[in-house]
C-alpha cells in the first residue's frame, strides 16, 4: 500500500512541495528545535501526492479546473458562484480508501504513543503557503478538537474543499499562483487544550515599524481564533532581545492590558465552538505570567535564529497540563520584504477637526474619504475605490475587498488582528479596536483617519489637509555635531529609531506620567491616607492589579523610559526627571491634595527644588526607582539622567545627594548626570556646576524667557520672545565656552537650529557638541548643521590662507 502521510519526525523545511509551508515548518521545528526546549505538538501530514491522487480517483480534477477557467478575473463578479461550485464538487465525493487507510494509520500511531482518547487539530497547508514572498495565512480552514477516525476523515475532506474558499481563490489570482499547481496538505496534530487556558501570537520584530530588536507577544484567553480574527483586544508585551540574550533580570520593556472581552471554547457537546463573555476579573488580569512571556520570547528567538528570518508564530497553552506549545511558525512577510528602508515618509495634519473616535493606529500615515459602514463581506459591492471601510472586525473573508479601501477602521481587534495584518500588507492606514466606530460614524460621512500622531489613531470629522514628505536618508551626510531627538511618547520610539540621530537628547518624563500613569505619585505613595473617596476609587480602578500602588508608578514609568532606551540602544537616551509645574501636577488624579496653589508656577515649586523637599521627596524616590529599574533590572544602561531647573550650586549638591541615596550614584555602573541649563545662574556659574554634572543641555525656551524677562506663553509679548536676541545668544555662547573649558558635554534642545540656518551656524561656530530636535525637524536640522560645518571649515581655510 502506498503511504500518503508523513510523520512530523520525517518532515523538514525542504518538504514544502510535499506537505506545504505550514506542515514543513512544524516538522522542521519538531525535529530540530525540541532539543532546544521548544515544545511542538506531535502529528503527521498528508502529502501533495495524496491531494492529486484524490482529485484523480474521484474524477473531479477536470471539472474543478474547468470551473476556475470561467472565473471573471476583471471584477470577480462570479467568484462566489464559482467558489461554491468547486467546493460542492469536492464535498460530494468520498476520500479514496487508500488515503483513508494512511490517515487512520497516522491516527493509530498517535493514539498508541499518547495513550487514550486523543483529540486533534486538523489544519490546511497549501504547497505554496507561508513562503517569504507571500503569506497564505488564513486562506484555508482549520478544524479543532476532532475525535475519532470518522470525524477526522470528514475534517480532512472539508480541508480539501477549503483550498477553494472564495478568499483563497482570489488570493492566488492576486499573487500569480496557478490553481492547477497548488496542492493541499493536511496537518493532523495533537490538540492543545487552549480553550481551557490561553493562546496568542509572537512576532520577532515590531509588526508596525519593523524594529527588529524586540519580540512582540500577544495573548488572549481561550482558542486563538479570536486573536487571528481580531474580534478582541489582546494583552501585548514587548520583550527586548539583547536583554533576553544576556540573561538580564527583566527583559520585558512594555506591556499593555487588553480588554479580552470574549473567550472562545469548545461547545460541551464537542461539536463546535462558542464565544463566551470573559468574566470581568479575568479581563482585568494579564493572561500570562512574566516567566511565560519570557519563555515564549526565548522560543521565538530560537525559531528566528533557526530560520534566519523574522517570524510570525502562533502559540497555545494547554489548560490541563499548563504547558506552552508552538503550533505554527511562518516567515513574517510585510516588514521584512520592505524595500527602500532608507526612505521614510512623514505625514503631518495641517489642521484638526472634531474627533469622532480613536483606537490603535497602524501604518504611520493619514487617509481621508467617505466612510462606508459594512457589517459583512457580502456587502462588498457597496465599498467604492478610495472609501474608508468601517466595520466591527474583519476576517480572511474580507480579503478580496480590502485592497479597494483607502483606510480601515474596526470596533474590535489588536496589533495582530486580521485587519491589522492586512492593512500592513496593502499599505493602508488603519485604526483597530475603536470600540464604537460603527456607532459614531455615519455611512457616507466624509472623514479623515490619522495614524501619524503616535500609537493612537484618531478619526476626525471631514476631509482634512495634510503634508507628506519623503526623505531619502542615504543622501544625508553625517555631521560632526551630533543630531539628537527630543522624544516624549514611547509608542513612537521604534519608528523614530530608524531616523539618523545620535540618540535622544531629551526624553520628557511628563508625557508618560500624564498619559500612561495619570495619577500623582504622592497619591499612590500615600493611597491609604487619601481623603477624597472618589479619587481613591479612580486610582483603584487604574491600579487594581497592583497591591502596592507605588509599584504601579514605578513599573509604568520604567516601561515608558525602557521602551525609548531599548529603541535607541546603545545610543544615549538622556531622561529629564519630572518638570511639571504645580498647577500641572495638581491636574493629575489625586494631585490637588499634595500641590500648593501658586500665583506664578513657572517660577515656583518646580524642577530640582521639589526632589529634596518633603512635599515631593517620596515621589522623587519613585522616579529614581523607575530609572534604576531601567538601568539595572532591564539592563538599559544607555540612560542618562538630566535634572531640570536647578537654580543654585547648593541645590545641585542636594539633588546629587538625593539621587545617590536612591541608588543612582554618579559614575557607578557608568551613570552620567546632566543638568538643564536654562537659568542665567547656570550660565554664570557653569564651571562650578560642572563639578556636579557630566553634561549640560541648554533649554532654549526657559533661557530666552529668563534672560529677556518675557513670559514665553504671552501672546502680547510674542514679538519680544526671540532666541536670536543678542543677549540670549551671548548667554548661550558663554555656557558653551565654559563647558568646553571643563570638558563637559554641551547640547541644545529646541526648534531654532532647524528653523534658522544662521542659528545652527552660530552654535556650530561656538563648538556645541549636540543639538536635539523634534522628530519632524530632525532632517532640516541635520541639513542646517551640515551646511554650517561646511561653512565653518571653508571659513577656517580662508582665514588660514590670509
């Protein structure tokens, strides 16, 4: 008897023509990676030969390919009819007995090896599937929790029919695959009972930006179909690869709690699946422990290293044994295939309008058009080219129509949902997980979706204007004066890591406190003694998974800083400790109980003066704990600490002492301390301040304000507020000279060097070490520095020849 199956221990990656990409990958991992600790469920696969033998024996080969020849490939108007006819032709047959015998032999082998009443996952694997040039993911069907030989044979026949789902036919047409040359192999694998536990997806790079120094782990409760279809928002974790390789204690640099509203499980009858509401207490917990996240990330790196290619991996956790398993691994096909990686396109809205809704933004771009609300792929004829699709969620059945959409908005889904994956593939702007888009957007309404403002994508009312700029990074020369970035939003860090900067010259801590933490640190430190019960309830809601409320502040802040530090490692990331004014601190949850009311907060209780003061000292200790966690526990020692608004030498001494008391001793573990130079006293006494700090950063806005005595926020005095004023420039020249004299690094943060080429020229001539720009100004800033350095060299040469 001819054997039409191959066991996983007989399959390797060279067997794609025989068993398809999915099964070849499973066999490869089962054979070669289990010895490295990667757990892959055992199984076997039917061969491509079995598929062709099946079509020949039941005499439908000519019939189905004849039907496919009648497909209208212009507008696919008869796709539904053709697809249904082909599938029905297959389902009306019986799998030949010799193929059934081979499948039953494979079943018996597994049953004998694993003892007892086994259940199986039956997956389709096209022979051209999961190649680096194209992702057939989700084009064919999978059947889970199959028990007994009779149900197994029936599932196999349905797999054969699923080679001709409408979406699979359209996908092959779009990607130039000949239907007559693509066979189907069926993977039959021991079932992992993730219905009783969890499942998810790993990417060995950031799927949004292509940043390849992280593993992204997404997790949900129950079967993985919910995460693939994008019907719920998962937990997301980013694990930093170098820290993982080096055995650093905490390589997880960020995590985001998903809502996980549904849990897909098997029907108690065993004849299907149902989607249950996830209990609220489980929604508010992370699905995985840190140890499990780290284990999955390690496995992902082993798989990536084995294949020498970024990977898209599916995993499952067995609820009976609590073991983790890898159930699929395919090459990542979007970011890794991108060309022109040295070219970046930036998008900037010229104006904004009423915000309609928001969600997770993908694509780093902007799109506008008429909103078309669809509730099913059957309504595809309503979507016109260039319109924005708005729907609850998408699955592979939507694929034939998504290429027409200028943008995609879904109520449900996360970064690894079907809508997110397809949006990346077709290059569309997309917002997923908005929760209410189909309710707040009207069908036919003109809207603009912006995914260029960070991790959050925003839907605006009306057709807005925006600017697009393409930059070829290869044409930019590398200046001697270091161009650095001013950053605040960790969600943008991976994207900006590709920009030609020397690191981050100013990371503003306030953004993380305002957006991720939202709570005044003293209110967390002294939670039990808070007087306002409403405030306590708000804090409890945000921090319910932290028994010690102060840990919430430390961990969230550390993850924000850590994400930026990881994105730019080993380049410097200079983190400015918090510099809210009292009125801004008071706006944080619980802040009013701890903040004094000042008539002039700009010149009041801010910066260094807070850090040693009993009114804030406990809170500053939390900031220090977060910084220490980033540098030591996460292993990101490229972080340097910068103190803002340090008025006097005595204050400098006190703050350096407080840092040391909190485990951040200057010079220890390479720690460098910087000071914002923004007060005239900093300039006058720069040489003495250099005894306490390794570097200075000129804060141009505050320095201009305090030199000219002008409120920088006053519209009445805007004509006077001028960084090019001779007095301001004289102050800057003085501090650069003092810094160079004491070998203290000196930089400037601000817009002026990108807006005014002559100001860049001035800084270069005076010998500044670095200039930090907002990301949208970096390129023009570099051009101005290059021009200034060239002029300086030419001027020097002319001087020496005279």
